[in-house]
């Protein structure tokens, strides 16, 4: 029997198991659900054992746990690490859900529940593929390691140190991520790049307290005016970042431009989707280039002064702003934060004092060569699954785990997941297409076979 036949015979069982998995409210952000995250990890442990995986273990991390397993019976063949996560986002606001978020329902070829697409449906698929290969074909053609975490939705705070402590256990030639998406139901994509992230809070202080604007206005600095001046100096009206040195390390060439231009982009439809009349951004670049391959500086929040009803004639003594920058290859988050602080100091009006808060250490950008052997292997499988070649795409979002695996294990991460952008990740009424659930199982059987043809040393080639 082939693995594909085995999967077909167990189709109803696997759907029932997915529904069981989705009933666990493994919300990592809420302390009240810590035990549920643990329970989801234990569920994954038992399912891996049932699939035939070995050395299955639930590891503590100091936060939410991780699950490790392996199946290492292919001497001389590459070692593939499969990654995913079993925690979910909170379900709020509950009033917008048609049915309770942790009571999954199947309707019109979709399963609706929090975590259905992100990431329980996607991460269960490789476990089922592993089972099919072991039980139907007697084994797996490559060496497989599996790492599933319970803290991805809160930024994986303990995962980096845990991976660093377990480098030997996790050593591999390439990583496949079961957390991600495809371009559409009929179009595949190879996501080769993710932006990095730098964040800064600027705090401006003027006088010792808020002051009467009639008695002091026009003579004493207004912290809100000072902050607005600083922020306005950071970007041109079109959207170019004016911070000195901001673009110095950016890598972007004509090959990048050609690669991005090959991906379809309907600007009119994009504007309709977000209900705006015009797009803005760095001049000289297309919207898709700006979204994927040019760095950004965005003001995420600003506050200070009087916020209540009516009028209060106050001269605020404090003002605050939160800024994040999405970074592209070769940019360093620490350097960018330093540039932002230096710029703010240079452009601060007289009479105010600045202080800064750095929320977190940032994330480095990630870019993998499109022609890397792992991408070629995955691309061939996607072509067979969809009947057309995948787009070579990037994401404006940040995937810290990709750079973490590259830094700690020296292994590239290839996204091999089957969610779709309309499936409501992090939103009410999240769902996962059952066709995608089944396609993912077939895909993992095929991609593991294809990677067995590759050379481990070539897969480990990092440029």
C-alpha cells in the first residue's frame, strides 16, 4: 500500500482527530489557559507516538513547552526538521464568532475554529504524513526531526535559548515550516524572505507638569508639539524615510526587482481590499517592492495631553510615541534603533527632554536564495500538487523563527504550509479548508521523498 492510499483510507479518522485537537483552547497569551497549552502539547506527544515517531518528549522551557520527536532510519540521507506550533491566538471578541471558537464545526468543506489554519490543521498534516510513510511504506526516505512549540503566538520568548541549548538534538540539513500559507487555492508560492523588526518608544517631557495654556502657552515648550515635529521629520510626505543612514545597508538589486515583478499584483484590487483611494511609500518602487523588499518606518501609536470630552486648555508636559520599522536584508535592528534615537535628538526642539524605551530585542530579516536546492525540491512538489510553478514571493511580516534556525542550526527554513490569507488567522471565524488539509498530507509525503534525492551538504549550503 502507498502512503497516499493509507491517507485516503484514514481520511475520516484524521478529520475527527483534527476536531479533537481544535477543542483544546491552547491560548498562549492568557495565563488562565496555561494548562490548556500544556494539554495541547501532551496531545501532540500522544499523536506522534501513534504515528510511529521515536524519542517523543514534552520539554519544559520556563514558559510554554515544546515537543520534540524524531525518526532517524535513513543513513546517508538528509535530515529534515519539521516545525510548527500548537498554541493559538485569543478568540476575542467572542460576539463576532458564529459558533464558539473551540467547538469546531465543519461546513461547506471547511472546519471553523480558533487555530484551525494557524496552525493546528497545518502542523497536524506532517504528523499524519509521517504515519502514512511508516505504516504503509515501512519507513521514511529521509531522517526526520519534529519540533512543535506552544508559544509562537506570544513571540516564542523562551524558544531561542531552548534551541541554543539543544543544538545537537536539533541538528539538521534543512527546516520545513508547517506554519505559513500558499498564494491561493490554485496558485502555490515559495516564500523566500521575511522582514525583520526594530521597535522604539519615544518619550518627550517638557515642564514639571501640565500647565495653563493661557498663562504659559507661547513661552513654555509643548511636549506634543515637540513630538509631532520629531515624528514629522522622520518621513517625507510620500513615505521616504529621512533618518540619516536608514537605507545605508539595504540590499536590493535588479535581480530582486525582476523576481518581484514576476508576481501578479492588482493595485486597484489591493486598494479596494483596504478601502483607500491611493497608496503611499518610498518613491521609485512599486507597491509590491515596498511591501516585500524595502524597509519601512511606521508610527503605531501616539498619546499625551487631554483626551476627554470638550475642551481643556492645557499645555501638556508629556508626549509619547511608539514606532516600528520593518527591515530588509542586511539591516541590523540594533543599528536602526540607534539611528532613530540619534535622529530624534537632532530634531528635538529646545526646552524638552527625550528618553527612549526599547521594547524587545527586535528581529533580523531573513532571505533565502530562490535557487537553493531545498527551494528547488519544494518547488517541484508544489508544481506537481497545483499543476503550475510557484511564485517566488516574500512577506512584509516577520518570522523570527526563520532567522533563529539559520543562526543557531545553520539551516535554512522553507515554508511548506497550506493556509490561505482569507482564512481569518487571528480573527473571528477562523477556518481551514479540508482540501488544504488533505493536500498538505500528500505534500509532506512527496516533499520528504523529493528531499531524499538531495545532497545533505548542498542543503546545508548557506550564502
